[in-house]
């Protein structure tokens, strides 16, 4: 009876909220979020019924509020226009299904995983893409630069590809692959621990064993004040033996000699490392008003976590899953705990989200919204609710990536299974 009464009360409270001024709405809805588990929102189609082939990510183009990029797992990117008029239509922006080298791979957790547009795109026409491919039958994860044709800004010149990093990958899962430019103009990208289970390849506790289990930060413009990366088979070199990127001189692990109380190989140190100890950071994002990086890090068997990412921090994998020690792992000083974690009651594969800055749902302003791929739940992170989060909406499953509509700043998310880009609504 108490549960039924609570639902009736909240039904009328929502109706009441919809009739009040914004300030009162914010106060009342904050109370609703923290005192009930009622799912307060619905989800709806965001792009006029357009359907995509396994949409896996979203990206915007700096200075263009009428264009949105939708990444498809199979290797294509769709350019969406007509957003301001609410008459969206799509066209192929990039097709990586036939790479110049090797064979594109989209099985399992592989595929076209991330894309970021250079902040000075209007000048240099550059984009950066993270994708999976097989070379001589062996799986690799690659970060490449592409140029958009100057005569057709709606089409990537695939022949312009310049690989920056091609990392041999021992398994097809835990690939990370999110890519973003930060406010400093540097490129940030995530890599998983190499796959399998239980950190089978012993990457999680190291910063000198290749591009794994971390978020990395590089200077794609190669400013003279920055550093050369250490040599590695994964790092591509030009004809002069120079990498196609530099390492920011203020990266937190530059000059490091030990990690987790053990000596490291300084010649193999990945000075590109920005934050480490992440099992598989599946979607991270930057919020300019709060100057905050946040990520969802996919758990092993029991617990999912959300982290506030900071330079030089170690998030504990594989010593810890969420806030708990993993197996018989001994505690280690200096590890950074997640801001929240959750168990299998809520889901089984976290999808990192964004801090909401839209205007349609003012009660959520400044709130981190994220999801779970398996359960389809969408959560709001609020410090007042149990363990910091509340379920506010639900899809059947497959919430796989979040972003924003450049035309109005509203939240968007991809549903991998339905093939739709969705939004939140009352």
C-alpha cells in the first residue's frame, strides 16, 4: 500500500511541477530525484525517424551547430544536417570499411569506436578516428588522422589517412576507443586492458607495457615545447624517424621511475599516459563549465563504476573492482576511488555519459547523466541519493554512447540495437 500510495503521490507531483516556474520546478524535482526511485522521464526518437547501422558514438564539429556525426560500428560515419529546422537527413561522411592496410574488424567489441574533430577544423580539416583492424590476421587498435576534402567538407578523404598509433591487441574485448579534444587543445583517448578477463595480459598495473588500461593525452600539432614519445612498435614514424604527434611536457608520468611501488622500464614508459588503472573506460567526456572529466569504467563480474578523471590518478584496476578489492588483491596506497559504483541489480556494463547543460530539462542542469548497456537504464548522478545516483529513464537495452545536439545543446544517446539516436523527454 505504501508503494502504491507513493506512486500516486509522485504522479500528481509531476503534474504540479509541470505547472510551476522553473526555480520551483528545480527544487521540487531535486526532492523527487532523491526521495523516490520513480522513473521520471521517457525516451524518444531524436532525429526524425532516421535509422543507423549499430550507432556507437556521436561527435560534433566545432563552430557548426547544424551538423552532427553519428558513428556506426560497421565502419561508416553519417553526417546529419538539417538539425536547426528539425528536418534531419543523413549522408555518408566517412567509410573505413576498406582500409588501405589490413582488414576492418567489427566483430565483438571491435569496430569504429571513436572520433574527434580538431578544434581548428575550419583551418586544417582534420579528424581523428579510433578503429579496429586485422593486419596479417592479427587484431590491432588504431588511432589515425584523416583529412576532409577541402572541396567537399561533407566527405572524408580516406586516402589521406595517417596512422599515429597501431597497438597489437591480444583479445577482441575491452578496447576503449573514445576520443576527445580537451580544452588545452590536446587529444585524449582511452584504451582498455587488452581483453579476456581478470587482466589476463597483465596490463592494468603498468605504464610501460604499451597503450592499455588508461586514458592517454597527446599533442597532434607537435608544438616545439613538447616531447618526443618513447619508441614503440605501435608508434608510427615519418621518414625522419619522428612520431606524428608529441607528448605534452606536463603529462603527469613524464620522468616517472616507479609505478605501484615497482620500478618501470624508462625506455618503454608511455609518457602519453594521463590517467591509469582503468579496465575499459567505455565513454568519457569533458564538461567545460565545471572543468571536469568523467568516465564510466566497465567492471569485471560484480561492480560497475563512474570516475572523475584527473591527471596522474590511478583508478586501481586490477586491484579493485569499483570500491572493493578484487579477489585476494592487497590494498595499495594512492589509488583513486570511483565517485559511485553499482552492482548487478542495476546493470552489467556501464556507459559513461555527459554533464547535462541543456535548457529543456532545467532541473537536471549540472547533473551527470550516464547509462548501462545491458539494462538500458539511464541514471542521474546526484550526491544526495543512495550511492550518488538515481534511475530516471529506461530503454530496453543497448544504451551505448551519449552526446549533445549541436543545434540546441540537448542530450542525445545511441541505442546500438534499435539503430536509433534517442533523447530524454518528460
